[in-house]
C-alpha cells in the first residue's frame, strides 16, 4: 500500500489500483486476493467452495424468513437479525449427514434451534411482557395458530415506555421450506410447493394502557392452506407488542421497548 503525496487526488479504481481517502490522506492500494475463477475451479479451494455453497443456502433461507417478517422486524427487531438467523441455518445444515457443500437443509427435525429466538438482541419479549402465558396452539394441519393472551395487569406485567397510552399485540406465522442441493446447477432449491409458502399476521385492537383486560384475548393466524403442511416445511410463529401514544385520535408508535420473539415452531 502506498500513500499519495502529490497534488493529484484520485478516488475510485484504475486498472488494478484503488484510490481512496483515509484520515485526511489519499491512499492507493493494489488489488490483491485470489482470483474468483481459481476459487471456483482449483482443487485446493474445494473446502472453500463447500463453505460458499452452504453459506449461500443459509443466507437464502435466512433472507426469506427475514423478508417475510420485514415490516415487523423494522419496528420490533434489532440490528443483527440476519447474522443470527444465518448462524441458526448453518447449524441446521451441520446436523445433516452427507458431503459438505451438498447437504440438504432440513428444518422440521431441527425446529428446537429456533425456540424463543429474540429478534431484538437487546430486549427480550418475555422481559417486556412478563405475564405467564401458554404456548400457542397449532392445529393438526399446521394451518392455524391460536395464542391466548391471558388476563394480566399492564401496570406490573407490561414494561411500557413513558408516554404510553395504548398498546397492542401482534401474532405472525411464516412457512419456510426445506432446500435440496442440486448437483447439476450447484444451487439449493425449495422442496416444498410454492402454494404452501405463506404467512399470516394478526393484530389485537388498540388496548388502553391504564385498564387491565377483563378477559383473555385470543389471537389467531390462519394460513389458508387447502391441505396439511408437508413435512418438508415448518411454520414459525412469532409474537410482539407495540406501544403507542394517542394524539388527536391518532396512534403514534413509541420506538423504545419494542420486542419480537418466536413462540412456537411446528
């Protein structure tokens, strides 16, 4: 790496040289590293190719999961969701026997890896909503999920940020497919028909923060499946809570103390 001291100040890339500014100085760096073609063909990089293949598979499914809940994660999640989800999917791949780089991604037998996953690494959902509640009930076809929010005291069992006048719960269910390695294309493809890859989101009404609920509150997600969910797919159900300040009839979201958690995987 060289430091440029002349009056000519470049930024960008020229041939195999990259020019950039660092701490007020202009730096020129020669392109290095291993050529991509060599990585893809050289026998010495076989292990690297295996890792790349499985990394790509884990990233693909993690991204699908995250995007399915994107609107919720943006408001209730943290900044490391993608990386932490990828670690889980890499663990899933590591549980499957077979040649590295060609192992299928099989979800249902590994559902415990997703148990109680927190989308906000800085705040657990069950530390905000501290009332005792039952695990959601999943029907036999894995089409419908019911979570019953129990009667509780918001003043003592809901950690609300200052200024909260209302809150509401959200329940969401997402279907993810197993992925099979294709030796011909060296890619991973879904094993489940696209008709089963669905999601459902349900919100409670806006609830007054100063009034304790008088009865349990059932929340239901219905995927609308016409047949039982096959064993090549799993459903992941998450729950979260939003806090609001009511101003002139509008509910303004309060950004602090938000959380989202996996409650059941089936």
